[in-house]
């Protein structure tokens, strides 16, 4: 079994908990309070900048030149394409100030940054993978289960439910499987641990937005 298949099995339960989150349910049916979505968008916009920097660091370290190009594209997409979605929502919803990094986003970003800086590149690609993979699965789930006619969050739903995004996700998974195959059992274990940690933080990112959780 591939590393990715084995690893997804270890987070299946966590993934199902994500699907049951009120944030996800209310995003699908358009009932999510605007204040919560605005909090999420502002934090996510801060997240994307650091995520893009993390992907660039991976691009600089990964061995295969085609993989360097893939992570450079992912980094550019995170900062340019995804942020365009946020900017358009900021305009629609009148957000002028993103504010500061709040605890869940701060924790996640710093985990990714330190993993990319201090761990091996194999562990780093595994740490950023839930960001792609969980978003595709959650995006597809919401896309299929949406039931609002005029959902104010439609643009978000279309961004992550689309085919173009899915190709990038498949690439990120394939790169993880390739590096996993060429490394040691010990490193594969650390890759899985990093994947699990990021999965937990994806959960907490949505939970924090739902609870509007800020520093003291
Ligand atoms: C907390 C959080 N996690 C994942 C994503 C999704 N995402 C961000 S950048 C990127 C890859 C390059 O486009 C993907 C899939 C998000 N927006 N926010």
C-alpha cells in the first residue's frame, strides 16, 4: 500500500469529524454567520502568505527539478490565486483590516514553518499535504451537499470543488509517495506524524473561526 493510502487511513476518523463540524455544515447551507466567515477569511489570508513561504522553502530543498517547479507553482498559487478569492470577499464584506494572527492560525503556520526549516524535506512535504488533500475532500463534500440557492459562500465552494485544484492535489500526493518510497521507515513514520498534526490543525482552524477564538 502507498504511504498516502496508509496515512489517510490513520486520519479517517479525524476527517469524518471535520465533515461534521458546524462551520462546514453552515458553510454548505449558507447559514454561517458572516462574522465567522470574515474571521476565517482574514486568518486564512494571513495563513496563505506563510504557507506560500513554506512551499517556497520546500521548493528550494526538494531534490527532483520537476518537484521544485511543482512547489514553486503551489507557492505562487497560494499567494496569488487563493488570495484573490480572499480579496474579493474582503471587498464584498467590507473587511479592511486582517488583524493579527490568532492562536489556531499562529500555531499552524509556525508548525509548518519550523517543520520546513528544521526537518527533512520528506517530513515537510507530508506536513503541508493535509492543506491540499483535506481541502479537496471537504471542498468536494460541500460541493455535493450544498443546498442553498443563493449561498453567499458560493465562490469558496467553487474554488475547492473544482477539477483544476484536484490535479494539483494529485501531484502533491504523488510527490509524497515518491519521496516516501525512497526514504527510511523511520522517516516515513515522521512523515505520517507530521500529516496527522497538520490534520488536527486544519480541524482547529475551522473550530477557532466558529468560536471566534482570539488571544486574551
Ligand atoms: C487553513 C487552510 N488550509 C488549507 C487551505 C487550502 N490551500 C491553501 S494554499 C493551497 C495550495 C496552493 O494553492 C491550498 C490547497 C487554506 N486555504 N487554508
